[in-house]
C-alpha cells in the first residue's frame, strides 16, 4: 500500500540504485535506448552539469523523488539553464528544463506519483523565478535515452496525458529514420577543392568538410548498444548533420551521408539511425533519397509557462 501522503524530496547519489529499476521499463519502451546501470545513473543524472551529447548550460540541476517511507516510487529530473537551442539567450531569464520523468508501471500508483512530481517541479521552478519550461528537449537527453535524443516517445501515452493535464503543450514533433547497413554504398565526392577531416574514437566520430578555411559540412556519429529493436546491435547514431546553406544542392550532403554509412558498416554497425524534426523538409528529403526508412515512431518536445 502507498501512504495517503507521499513525501517529495531530493534524491541523493547514495540512493541512486533505486532509480535503476524505475528507469529500465521506460528505456525499454523507447527505441534505440541503452540499459543504464548504477554507474551510468550517477554519471548521467547526478553531476551539477550532467552528461549529455549536446551542449547545455546548467544553472541548477536536481533529482526530485516521490517517497513512500524509504522506497522511491518515482523521480523527475529538473533544472534551470539553457539547452543547445537557447544558448544564445544567456543573460536573459533562464529556462526550466524537464529532462526525465520515471514512475512505477502500475497505472493508478503511477498517475498519483506523476502528478505529485510535476507539481513539485513547478514549485522548484517558481522558486528559481523561471517562467518558461521546456520538457523533453532533443538536446538534454541522457546519452542512454534514445542514443542521446531527449524527446518524449509518442508511445509513452500516459506521460503525454500527465504533462497535458499539468499545462504542457506540444511544440515540436520528430521522426526517427534508419538505414539497414547490409553492404557498402557508392560514394563520389562532388567536384571542387574540398578538405575532408574525419576524427574519431571507437564510440564517437566527427566529420568535417572544408573549402579552404571555411567549414561547409559537419556530421557526428555515436556507436551504441541498444535494448531494442532486436538484432540491430551495434547501431550508429547520427546526432548532428549540417551543410552550410550556401553549399547546399551541390551533392555534398548526399556524399557525406554515404561516407557515414560506409564507415558505420565497416565498423560493424547494423543500422544508422537519426531523429529529424518534422519541419526539416530538406533533411527528410535528403535522407529519404539516400534510402533511409521512417520507422513507426513519433517523438515530442513540450513547453509550459508558469
């Protein structure tokens, strides 16, 4: 039985092991997520500036837990600062950032715990004089969560319901595209004087293309072991891809993607995966032209004003 009155307080690093069991069911329902053990929870959740694959400027960061005695029933990962899309706002009022919400699988307990934690998060942000909240932004995700993408999976219907009841609204939608790596693909660098600079370790690679001293294209790949889908390990996750506007429609983007596909295949990956904003029509067209497939997935970012 759960007490009539839950206690909400900070979760301390010494209590992190209780978070592992809460995390796993949610990660298992988010495609291309990895399992998190206690060491990864400590690294990705308990640092003052927690680990992510994108730049985030944290001013405050905390894990708030809903407790029944000494038992952690759920937690919410919250903070204030600037995600990658808002770094240019430094000096203005910071944003509230909701990074993750984990509750039990049993619905009636989960419903109560989720609403309690969301109310506690509002108090946290009000005390920090925050007015605008961004929940599940693509650039503040745990590295293990959807390979680093922090958006809310559409299959988390109960989470969407709780957030909507708490005043959040959907502001961005994302697709997930993947390419099965079964063989090498043809790649021919377009004509021109280009300098290609790949750099990388076994788990992370960065690709840059220059014309003289001007960078005209860039990509970043991470190698991951994931819980599901089955039979796809390891995957290559494309976290960043861009071609400078004045250098588009010259074949550079198509060539760079093909180079990424071949490198991922040669390092033993089974799929290359990318999340794309639904409004990025040029990128979606480019990936589709190369042969990427849209999986049955939708992800969301939400916002709220206090």
